[in-house]
C-alpha cells in the first residue's frame, strides 16, 4: 500500500497516451472557460471590438493558467491526467512548486505559438490554419523522441517530468 497516498510511477507515459490526454484536456478547457466567458460576454454585451477580442484572449490565457497551475501544484494532475494515470512531478518525485508550474504553463504555449505565427505570416485561415496547427503539434510532440527520458521539450526546460502511474488495484468484493 502506498505511503501518504502517493503512488509510485511505473515509467514514462507513451507519447500517444499523452496526446490523447491532451485532447481530453482540450474538452475540459472549454468547460473551465464556460462560466468566466459567460460573465465576460454579459459584461461586454458580446462586443467584437478589437480591444474586447484581446481582452477575451487574455481572459482565456489567465483562466487556463490558473486552472493548470493550481492542478499541477495541488496533486500533480488535472482531471484528464487522472483519467490517463499521468502525473506531473519534479525529477526527484516531489510536487511541482508554483513557480515551476507557471514556467511550464508558459512553455506549453510553444505547442501552438509557432503555428499561430505561421498562420499570421502567411495569412492562413480555416483548414489551412488547422493544418498548420496540427503540423506544429506533431512537430512539438516529436521533441520527446529527441530526449533520452522521452520528456517533451517544455518539461525538459521547466525541469519537470511526466510519469505513468500503475493501474489501480481491483477491489475484491467481501464475501456476504
């Protein structure tokens, strides 16, 4: 039985497993943003003025940052990471401090910022922009293949690591 409810990792999660977890994380991100955006849209009366658009982007950045930083520092897992049994920790197994979690959050934006810059530079829209984003995500995920411990580049830079947790033990029903 684990000490202090800490489960020992069994290795590094596969790249595919991490990407599927990220898709689930994307869906959860919409849920996290729903209420703040509802309030914001009521306050600005759903305006699409350029200043409001930038405020909307800043709101999403800040709300998602608060969510991820809180979850990573609290128990090392978001809901999606819990589902896929992935935990974020320091190399020595310690919990991630807020400063490091903040750095990791900022570095995570490198998954999409290069593609966004390409879209802006080449005036890409709709399917072309989605294609550029997909290429950027695949390229960034391949950085794990360059790392000896199979960690993504943003984890290597931040000094964090993702670990795979074991399957939970099946509970045996007590005899009646």
